[in-house]
C-alpha cells in the first residue's frame, strides 16, 4: 500500500528542506521503521507524473509562499488520523470476542499461562487494535500519521504550530511530500 505523508522541516530553502528529509530517511531507521521504500517529492501524488518514481523537490511547499495550502495539508492529515482512530474503535465494537475485556474474562478462568482457553487470534487482534490506537493517541509516527515534524522528531504538530506563530522563523517552514510504501 502507498500513503502520502508530508514531512515538516525548518530550513533556509526548499532544496535544503528536501535534502534534510532525504538524509533523515536514509540515515535514521527509527524515524521511519514502518515503510519498506519511499519516493521523495510525492511519488504517485507528484504534480508532474514524470516524477512518479523519482525523487524531485519541485512539490515542496513553503509556508511563506502558500500558507493556506500548508494549513490545509496539516489539517487534513490530522482529520485522517482521527478517522483512523474512529475506525479502530469501531473494529473493537464490532468484534466483541476480540476485546481485551473478553480476553481478560477467559484468562481469569485458569491459572495456566499461556492460557489454552484464549484463542491466539483473539489476543492478537485485541492487542493489534489497542497498539494502533495507542500509537495514534501518543503521536507515534506510523503509516497513519500523515504528517511528521522532522525538526522536533515527532508526529505531534503542536511544535510546528508554535514555529508558524513565530514571525522570525515562520517563513522557514516547509512541507516535503513523501510517497511511502508499506
């Protein structure tokens, strides 16, 4: 699957922003441990289809040049996160046999661990849903984040918002689109 993310970074130019993201993706495995490959510049979402499989900085967005688009991209990413969270909650509701409460009930019926009464799939799905929900709630960077603040090394956008309110540095804020495959 593919997902379009925007990496926020403070830089002096679009090229410097692009290079900072490129370097981070090449050198820091903890930053992006959920994707097996990527295309910087937007990939399949690039404004020029000729760059679908090539890194290209031409779609980097600077806050000073297009603050409306900048805000729209970040806001849409946050709305998608909220949608992912609601979808996960719905999955938990629709699968009562896989809820942690049900697993706990079964576990309490025996003193043996691992508990033979608990189906492995029940535990795996419960923990999977819970883990993904927790990742979203604590702003852990994942395929569902949509935006990442490279300057502060977090998927939490409050630091980016603070930089956008600072007149001295707001014009040095960039969004670098990245097409991630996972």
